[in-house]
C-alpha cells in the first residue's frame, strides 16, 4: 500500500512501497525526453534506491537510482542497458524538497544527458543515442518482469512526476 500525503507519493522503502505507472508512454527512437519531478529523498541503509524506472523483461529501458555514495545513476537502453553515474546528485537532493530534472538530448551518433536541480544544471555527459522498448514504468522501485519482483525501493516523497517527449531545459 502506497501512501498519498497531500497529493504526494510518500514511499517507505522498508515497506516495499512503489507505484506502477499505468499510462503507456512511448518514446520514439532518437526522440528527446525529459523526466521531471519534485523529490524529497530520505536516505536509509539500503541501496541502491530507484526513483523511477521503465523495464522490459530483464532490461532497464530508462531509470534513475540513488547510490550509497550519494551519486545518481541514470540507466538507458542503447542496444543494451547502459549506466551513467553523476557524483553527489542524490546528496544534493537529500532531506529537503528539490526539483530534479533529467534531460536526454538524442542526436546520432552522440547524445547528451543533463541533470538539473532546482533549475540549475549540475552535470552533463555524452552518451550513445538511447532507444525505447516496450515496457512498464514504475515510480519508487525497479521491477524486473523476468524475476516478477520489485527491488531497490526508494525512501522519500515524489511529487509531479512527468515525462515529456522533448528536451525541456530548466531556466
């Protein structure tokens, strides 16, 4: 059971709470995408903690997790699941509300991921162009359909999670 507090998802990792996002969101190949949300991350002793993920069988298509060292790992699919780690991002969003935006700018052959906190760019890195696959979206956990179970539960609150099929840069 996931708690809704004042319109905000309140997720307790010790209770295994997460939400399956039941809307089909398809991102066309080589299309830009923006993931934006308000986040109140409350670290625990269990890591990694998944903020959001789209999974397809045993592969992560898109996702973001907080790690024990305070870094954020962004996962994306480009022939296989790839990980890119941004130092200190989860440390910066810990214990108070922050607006987190992850922008994927898809260009062939090289694309870019940008991470913003409260409208200020914190990190950017080149990546191989991402591509989408059929799958399901989850907020607050990584759900691998091949294993039929959720894992890497998020501890904190998430508000106004949005996916935009465009590169929406913060001002």
